[in-house]
C-alpha cells in the first residue's frame, strides 16, 4: 500500500495527492501535523532528513519532494502518458517541474505562505508578488496557443504547476487578467480523477 505523508494546507502535498488520484491509485493519507512540528521529529527525519512534506512511501521505496514524487508515480504507474521518455518531450515536461520549484515557489507559493503565516515567514512579499505576476504572464502567453503545457495532453508539467497557481488567491494574487491560465485551470479541474485541495 502506498502511503503519502502530508498536510492539508500544503500545496506540495496536494500536488502528490492529485497525481495519485489522476492515476487512480489507492493510498493511505498520513497526516503530518506541521503546526505541532511532527515533520521535525527524529522518526520523521529518519525518513526525510529535509524535514518537509510531502513524502511518499511505496513498499520499501521512500521518495521525498513533490516533483520527485510526480516523476516516480508517472513512470512507475502511468507509462508514457504523464512523463514521456523521448529526449525533447521529456525536457519540455521537466522544464515545468523546474519552474514549479523555481519561479512558482518564489512567486505564488511564497506569497501564499506570507499571507497565511505573516511576517514570521521572513518572505519579501513585494518580491513574491512581482515573481507571481512574472510567471503568470509567462504561463498566460504559453497557454495562449496550447490546451496543455506540453505534448498536447495533460502531463506532470500541468500537475506540478496547477496547485500553487490555483492557490494564488491565498497570496492575494488575482488571476482575472490571465484568461488563458483561468481556462487551463478549468480544463484541469475536469480531468478524470481531479480532486480539490483538502478542506477547500
Ligand atoms: N521541494 C519540496 C518543498 C517541500 C516543502 O516546502 N514543504 C513544506 C510544506 S508545502 C514543508 O514541509 N515545510 C516545512 C519546513 O520546511 O520546515 C517539494 O517540492 O516537496
């Protein structure tokens, strides 16, 4: 049985939940209480020394990091559909995983963290807001001629980018001006197996 360790407020945990659900995989949700510091206990750090969620355990295999979890699940359970292995399409998809961990994290993810948890996060909200609009403009432009981010079909590129873009409002980032992004989000929400954020 696959186990996903995560927290309901975590968009990175949501990313992993989405993938499990899109692949129609059974799994057990193990709630890690971030507020109580359960991700910093010796037992948890033994599984993920980074002390972060999400963490996926599939029998003996332990995978930390939402992007790595997407790659693992896509290749282990999804064949070529969600992550193709030919050089060019693979590079095109991985580019968005990198963007999720880079520009999206510096933008909408950090803006959300700031507004949910306040100044204690030490996040520069002006910079996070600027980065959010930078990546939203890029995404909007990219999606103006495409249905999905790459390969003319949903891939883990879409799964990696969707959570923190759909949660942009939590960071007081309005999406109204980004119509192609809004349309893509609507299409994403219609995928078989789509699940909303826990508690949303
Ligand atoms: N690169 C990691 C980042 C994971 C991450 O930042 N997780 C947050 C919750 S969304 C967390 O566990 N924060 C607690 C901490 O870092 O102490 C991923 O993509 O999974």
